[in-house]
């Protein structure tokens, strides 16, 4: 399968600080990347869709000013959690879509954010 | 609201048995379906995809799709303890853009 790398895998930060998470597709070009959030024992919640060279599309209820997404190239998307609070603590997972049919997603390793 | 439904489980089967995981979806426009496996604390990994009615086999895994009943399933033959994980079913939809809608996952336990 295709390889998607996500960094950092774990991050602990103080309340009020910002955290940036990077997602890279290593062996294919990803025009579309997705950012998910997952709470313990729950399923993946789609936060936003990131298209290369354009603004991200956010799902209902997700604050775009809090979760800044940048998709500057065909292989890199970043998620910045701004002014993080303890309730933002979660497992954030990026995924990248290959252009070919059927459009399966390949996931990064995930980033576990803990806000103190 | 476009949804994908799964029984949360846990589904417990003995080693060597067939595990049957099921999924239903609400959007008749969904064309492609995916099964992902997720170990605790890890991100999902793709097992199989299917977009034609019928069965698709890959090693010990068989995916089944019935579009008339809006039903997708995954069979795991000769289940191993290492198959113990949460299995996520996802359907692809074209909303304002392409996206995958995930079910809540079924936890599978394979007893040695």
C-alpha cells in the first residue's frame, strides 16, 4: 500500500499554545488529504478536507479558525491546532487519497495530542 | 444524514473460525466501500475495497457487497489472535466533495 507519514506521533503542550501536525504522502501525489479526529473507543470523525492549492473544506461544527489546515503541495498538508485547550486532546489522523479508482484512503500513523 | 452502521461488538470467535463482520449504509449513491483494520492506539490500515455487487476475495478475507440491500460484509477465514482489532467499514460519497464516511467499528476478539 501507499505510505503516508505523520509527525509528530505524540505531543504534549500547555493550554493556550499552538501545535502543528504534518502529513506527507511519501510515494504518491495526493491532491486531496483528509483530517480526522478520534476519541477513545469512538470512530473517526472527519474534520476537514484539504485540497492542494485551495482552502480546506470544514465539516459542520469544526472551527476553521481553531484548526488551521494548509495543503501547500501535492505531498504535504498541515494541521495547526491554535490556542489549544484540554478538550482538544485527542488522536488526530491524516489520510491521503490517491487519484486512481476506487479512491481509497491511506492513513498516517496518527498524532496523539495532550493539552495540559 | 448519510450514515454507515456497524455493530460495536465485541464479536468473539475461536481461533480458526470464520469471523463475519457486517455493515449497512444509508446513501444509495455510495459506490465504493472499504474495510479498515485498526489496532488499539494505531491508525487504520486498509484491508480491502469493493465496488461491484457480489464477493471479492483476497487471501483469508472476503468482502461482500449487496447494493439492493445496502449491505457490506467482511469474512475472515481461519481467524488468528492477531486479527483481534476493530474493523471499520467506510462508504465513499460525493457530497460537496469526495469523502469517506466511517462506521463506528466492530471490535473482533479471536480467542486462542
